[in-house]
């Protein structure tokens, strides 16, 4: 593209009161020799915009550097179409609103920002649209309530669905006798009503159903998935919804509650089966029970079993209590719980069952179940009756929790890699290590569900309890693989009402992915981004850092280990760009050279002027908006700091640190989103990777006889914007206390 | 696990409680707000939270022998604050009714007093007895002359009749009360400590006389005044009656003093006491009825058991005043009919005492005395232990 740059400096919103506009213009016209550089009192108004448009039409300006408000403000105003490169320089929130006016340091800050903006515009290349044959159908894995609902919702939005179900349509709900009420007044049990849903799915023309079969393999990427089923069927898919549901916690691990040894101790699942078959009776002698004890949280909320709460067991027990009470007015039901969890309006259902005089509820800890002359004794401590109690019961029902039907993709891959090492038998120590790994991971053998042909693993990565989920507030229904969306009990323990909602959410996400991908844009969260990582593979050294560190498994590998990118899997975070030590990964509008040039454009005054310079790399997701918000509140920031927004802190390439230090910059502050178990990082582990890389950098700093504290990484969430000025100013103070960078002026 | 107790809920007991005013029982979810709010609940051994769950679990024995059930004065502060609408105040009222039934002897009498279908028989019985007594004394006709009730029922006959029945009632009441005490004191292995008992009884009686517990009600402040008036109305009428009996006896003597007269004219101070007491009784009773008829959360739920007592007292007081007025106006034969009704209501109040709500006067007093007694004994016990320890330390 033949670039014609125009620089437009807005003096509105107190920018003109804060800095000398003429001096600023000189940076563009004098230092960078850009002929077209104009000022106006308000470029966002009709007059200002007309001025810009005139230059576009008559002067052929196609690259605009607009020094005005933050790039997050007035996006619809400063939008001239996809054919123009627009670079927004933040002179308002980051200069006029957070610095003292008409001040030498303020002026220097504004000038540095303009320099960086111009350099960025110079280095930006227009994106190249990618045209290819893209599939728009949706694969739904799992034919229960969740799978069927998401299929129907997407079908009604005119998408073609392929629904794959291991057995027959219906899922767990079809096995229930009755369900607890899902609508006011929440007093009566209802029929599950799955038949109606199944009928709708079978009659829907847009849905093709494959029953009694499973996935054989899925290769490719969003809008290019190639799906093979075990029964031989093959088709393409645009996006995938995993609605594989749940399985009950393995009660054989609950021997301390009598399961296994005592035949009349059953799980809630087994009780439901009895109810469905018409009669609840003791397995030992077939007699109807005159008293039944329910043990809640059996193997749940327990670090030895399932550490979490499964959300629906309390309601299920109340429902099953109603079943049994219906068999006789004098039957006694005991319910011993850790807490009675009936969220939201289900509280009314709890009240309805509570009102039954034959239902006895108490908090307590069940210590043991023992036989007693054909019956059972349940011992519980810490009860509301104020003492340890012993209850006589003809049957005991264990309310077991829900475990997801999912597979841990990275764990399976690690297991396969360990097997490969043992097979290769190259090094004694490696084989010993590998064998140890196999021991810890062998329970993942054969668990794969999606059989993805992804180098990072054949299934989705899972969170701490084995659920293939993401941070629900930030990234609802997303998983760590683009184009694959988990919904229903596979994602988190829930009942059928919540699962139906979940299904609709996942269907919407699948549709979002297809619509975005077919237009050439990233699915989420960078929905405006139509650039893709480009690999200059001639210089690749097969170090595999990009392959391993990509959070979304974009890169497969060839035999040698050279990365094979699948662009539609990509979310454009540029973590691969930050990882590569050879710097061969770049984007058209975001490259290693671009940011390095921006850093070199910063003016670092000589040592004797006593004006230190700090580079701040801010993730544009939470940190940059937080700084905008601080500016809106007119909170003052130290004038030595120059902020460069990054797509993700994980895209930080180490060479930028070296470039900054050799330029004479005294300190580098990185601010990004929270990582860890409760991560908020929009690209899952970007800030975590940056942190690890910075730890390595600090070692290098020490070797160069520079202080470790010159480079600092801070986690911040947007709700903590009030802390950000303090963090920045404290870092600036710390740097000022150190000696100036000895490499200044080289 | 030490001290594990086998729990076997009595489903019928629960159904009875639900039917006798405690129908909101099952709404309780044991938050404990009631025990915190209750001003009458002691610091340790609070109520009514535990009583609610014991009742929900049908632990009839445990509730029957629980003194806390009687420490409650049905302020309904707890019902006002209960977030579930479980109304512990009303549940405890139902539990008290159950406790009276539990200790009643013979037990069929308790059933009779609790069910409205037996009311005709309960009224017919005293009517029949009185008619029999009148027949035996040869007075089954309206006496002539100015109204003198002694002409219908001689003082001797009256006193023998009611005295004898009263004695029988006391015996049956005592069996219940003694069983109650033994149940309360079941943990005790050392026998009755009479000294401590007397020491405990004194502050209890003071509390009752001053109605200190009623003063602690916040939701239902009018209960204090209402019960105070009814209580002292009764006491006043009791004293008046005692004076009357005394005068009657004196008048049997050969040379009674001139100022001893029976029946008394209206301007006499003894009569004044009686009438003032009747007024207090009516005022108090009206307040009680008004409280029971209001519809906000502080109102008590009233069952047949409650209304029966209120009605009998009302009829008693009303007929008593009318009987007096009819004597002054010499309204024959109406006066004697009303007097007959008056005697029937006296019977229903006093002779049915152990089985009706009126039994609360003895059960509550005994429970309150027991609560103080048990605390005093515990303190004594602790002191004894300390003495023994000190002695041992000195020796060792």
C-alpha cells in the first residue's frame, strides 16, 4: 500500500489548554517530515470531520494519525471504512486529563505519544482478506436436553445441525420419573415432558440426527472441521457444541456410608429408577419401606471425593421424598444435610415439602450406616437437635453429586507423549520421568470424547474440577478452544431448566463464531480483528514455544516440529509473537518491529537532565481502560511513564525489553489481567506467560548489573482502576530512587 | 461417639400439635431468631428454637417434660420476628395444651376438654349433679320470699358439694403435678432439696405477683395489663369469697358481732372489693378477647381450648354480677335460674381445672419454680465441688 499520512491534532476537551499545539505539530512536520498536519478545536464535530474527509478525497490521505481522545472513545465517529489505516493517539485521558497543564513534562509526554503513533502508523500494513470455502453448519455432540435444545435453537435461526448421540435421544431427563417444579407456585411435581422435545427435534428439517454412534475424529478448525463418526458417516462442521452431560459420582467410593456392603443403601439415581419402574422397594427383600433416610452431600463438598456442590441434589432429594411419602401417610423420611440448597424460587418447593409432617429435616454429619435386624441404623453428629442421633431406617439413599462427561485434553496428550518417550527409549532419565508421568496420568487412557486432531490434546482443557469451562462472567459458554462450546451439565452441575438456558447461550456462541469466521474476523473477543499470524518459517528453529504456549491450540506440528497454523482457530492475541525467540511471527498491523520502533521513538533525555523515562506495556483489555477511567477522574499520573497498549501481555517479546534498556529507558512496567485458577486474562494465560518471561528477564538484568526491580509485572482487574495511578506512581518513585540507566546516550 | 440417642418420631403427636393451633410448626428452619428475640429466654438453655425442632421431630416425651414450654408467656415477640412465619409462640401454646393432656388424670377428661363435640356432655354433667344435689336437699323448686340464694342451696350443702368436688379435683391435679415435677427432675439422684426449693419458690412467687415476665413482652405489651387485671380480679374475688364464707361461719356462732352480716349490702367495703374485682376481671378479659381477635402478626392464634376458658370465665363473671343485681332487685324466679347457671360455670372452671387451660396456673408456677430451683442447685453443687477441691488442696 502506498501510504499517504495525514496527522490531525484535536485541541478540544482541554487538550489545547494543556499543551502547545504548534510545538506538537512540529514533531510531525519537522521530525517526521509529514506534510499534512492540521489542528482543530473539535475533530469529532461536523467541521472537523469535513476537514479530514476533504484531505482523504483531494489529497489522497489513506493513513490517518488522530491525536485526540482515547481509541476507546468515539469509535463510530472516527471510522472512515476498512480501506484506511487509522491510528489514535491518546492526548486526552493520558495527557490532558492526567497531567498538569502547560508544563514542560506534559509537553514532552504528548510529543513522545505522537512520535509513537506516527511510527505505528508507518509500520502498519493493511490486512489481507482470506477467501476460502467455509462451512456454516453446527455439530452438536450429545442428545440430551442440552444438545437437543441448542440444536433446535440454532435450527430455528436457519443453521444446519448435525446432532450426534451415543445412545438414543433423551439423555438423563428421559430417565426421570418426575421433575421438581420449574414454574410458580413451585409446589407440585411435574412430568419430565422430554417426548415433546424429542418429537420437535426429529421433525425439524434443519437437524440431521446420528444415534447409536460416537465421534471417531475431528480434524481442522472452525468453519473447516472435518468430522468422522464411528458408524462411517462423514461431514463438515463450522462450530461444535459439546453437550455430553454428566455421570453420577462413583458410589463404590462411599463404603463408609454402607454402599456396596448393605443392599438397602442406594444412590439417588437408583431410587429414581425404582420410581420410574413404578414402585420404591428395598432391594434386599422387595418390601416397601416404612422409613427412609436421605444422606445429602454423599461424596460432595468433601476434599476426599468431589470438592464442589452439585447444585441439584437437595432439590432431587426433596422430590424423591415426595415420591416415597406418596406411598403411605405414615412413612417417615429423614433428610440429613450439610446445608439445604434450593436456590432462587426453588425455596418455595422446599417450603412445600417441609410442610409435610412426615418429612424430618436436620443439619448434621452422617458418621455411619450399620445393619440392624434386617433394617438400617444411621448415626449422625452435630445435628440441630443438639445431640448425636441414631435413626432407624428401612432404606438409606445417598444423594450423590454430578461429575462431568468430559475428557482432559492436555492430560491425554501428556500421557501420549510420555508413552512416546518410553517407546523411543533414548535416555534413561527421560524414560524414568516418563514412566512416573504415566502412573499419575493413566486414568485418562481411553477417555477422549471429541478426538480432536490438535497437537495440544484431543479434547478441551478442563478447569480445576474437570469441567471444560471458562471464567463464566468474562467468557460465558466459551472453552479454551475457539469454535467449540460446552453447555449443560458437561460445563457445570445444573438442572434441566438451567441446561436449556445454557444450550441457547452456547448456540448463540456457535453462531457468533460461524458469522465472524465466515467474514474473516476473529470469533471473540477481538471481534473487529481480521489479521492473522504470519510465520516466516524459513527462520524457524522448531523450538516449539509457539506450539506449546498458544492458549487455543492453533498450531499443529509436522514431523520435525515446525508449526502448522490453523488460522480460524486463532483469537489474534499474538502470544505466539511474544513467545518466538527468532521473532518470525507477526501480524499485518501488530509486529515485533512495530513495537520495537515505537519504543525507539521515545526520547530519553541525557542523564544530567534528571528526567527518567519509564516504558509501560498495558494490556488493552483491562489495564488500558482502567487508565482511561483514572484519566476521566482527573487523577494525576507521573509524567515519566509512556504507555504502549498491547493486545495481550503475553504478546510481549523479550527483545522489546532489551530495546528499551539499550535506548536508555530506566524502568519497564507491565500491567495486565489476573491469571491463576480464577483467571480473568482474556487469553487465559497471557499475563502468566509474560510473568514467567519477565522472571527470566530479571536474571538477565542482574547479569548486566542492572537492578531486578527495573522490570515489574502487576496484575489488575478493571474494577481496581482506582489503584492504578498509585501503582504507576509508586513504580515511578522506585525508579527515581535508582541510578539512571547507565546505557543512556549510547 | 458418646451419648448417641435413638430418635423415633411420634407422627400422631405431630398431627395433634398441628391440629391444636400449631399448624405453622413445619415452616421453621432453625434460624434461631426466636431464641435471640425472646426476652424471657434464659442465657443458657434458650427457647423456643429447640422446642420447635423437637416438635417437628415428634419427640413427645422430651417436649412434655420441658420447663421452657411453660416459661413462655406467649408474648409472640418470636412470632413477629420469625422470618418463615412459623409462629413459635402459637406452637408453644399448642405444646402447653399437649402437656396438660399428657399429665391429666384420668386422660379421657383431657380429651373431653379439647374437643368441642364433648361440650354438651361437659355442661350436662354439672347440671345433672346440681339437680341431684338439689333433689337430695329437697329444694327442687323456686323458694318463696325475697331472693336469698341460701334458700336454694344452703351454705352447708354448697360448701360440702363444692368442697368435696374441689378436694377430688386437687387430688387428680396433684397426681399430674407430681408426675410433672418428677419428669422435670429426672436427672436428679439426690432427692428433693426442700430448703433450696423454698428459696427458689419465693422469687418465683414475687415474679408472678408482680407479673415481671409479662412486662418483658415487646410485641404484645397489652398482655401485661390484661393478665394483671384478670389475675387480681380473681384474687380479689377469691378474698371476697373467703370473707363471705368466714362471715357465714361466724354467723353460725351463738353471739355473732353486729357488723358481721351475710349477705352483704352493696355499700359495704367487702362488697366494694368484690365489685371492683369483677370490674377488673371484665376489663382484663375484654382486653384478652380484643388481643385474640386482631389480625396482625402479633396476635395469638386461638383454639377451642383457649376460647373455652375465656368463655367460662366470662360467663362466671357475668352471671356473678347479674346474680348480685337480681338479688338487689328481688327478681324472682330469674335470679335463681341465673344462680344455677352461675354454679354450673363455677363447676366448669374449678372442677375441670386440671384438664382445661386453667391448669396453666399450677403448671407454669411449678415450671418457673423448678427453673429457679435447678439453677440454685447447680450453683450449690458447684460451690460444693469448689469446697471439696479447696479442702483437698489444703490437705495435700
